[in-house]
């Protein structure tokens, strides 16, 4: 049901969000049923693109990555994504507490798991062997994720004050962008070490 509400949640603070809030799902539910399955998409789609369209989207690697290397890189990236969701949940809670509001762990985790859904879905663009299309899709996904954060702060964190909600949303969005960029850099660094080690 959550996925069918995403389009409405991009433009509303009520539709979709109220149902999620009433469900009272704990943080573990969002990790198990949302973050864990959705985080599989990027590594799987990356492997697909490298195996079926080498060089069409990403710079052609010489020699081409082996299946084993793709599996190793996929596992590393998958783990880093899950760690990032947990980190963002902590960040959201801390940002709210800094404004004298305690949103609770479950609400913060719900927002942290829902916000990157457009980014996870954007990896499906790798079905199309086009770098321009992939970049454009990711750009749209970033705006969609920012919209989810902005519209999700008040219903999930129960922030009644509009100015306080906008402040939290802006700080979380800016910090989240930096954090996910850091994730990509860290993933690239770790993978380069692992793949270089595997080559010997």
C-alpha cells in the first residue's frame, strides 16, 4: 500500500502520510519491509547494466568487472545503504530535538526510510542504456525525495508549528544530500580497495 501512496505524498501532508502514521509501524518494520528490499534495486540494476550494457551508462572498465566483483560490490553497497537509512533516522531525530521537539524513533525512522524511495526507484532507469537518461532520472528523484521530506515532517514527526517543520525539513534535506553523496564516495573507495584486493 505504501508504494501506491507515494505520488500523493509528494504533494500532500495528509494523503498517504496519515495512513502511515495511524499504522504505528515500528522502526524495524520499515527496515525489514521497505529499506531492505528497496536497497536491493541499485546494486542489482548496476550489475544488470554492467553485464548487459557495458560502457553504455558507466565508463567502460578494462578489464570488465567479473560476476564475483559485481556481487562483492553489490553486497558492500547494499550494506552501506541500510546503514545510511539508520544514520538518517538518527539525524532526523537529532534535528527535531535541537528544535525542542522529540519525534520518537519510529517516526524518524519512517521518514528516513520513505524519503529515499524515489532514489531507489530511479535505479530502474538503468534498464535504458543511456547515461543522459540515467542522470536525468536521478535528478528528478532527488527533487522527489526532498518533497517527501518536506511533506513528511509534520505528519510523521508530529510537528505542529509550520516554521519549525520547514526548518527541520530544510536541514534534513541539505544534510541528507551531503550524506548520500558521502555514501557514494565511501562506497567507491571501499569497492576500489576490495576489487583491487580481489584482483591479486
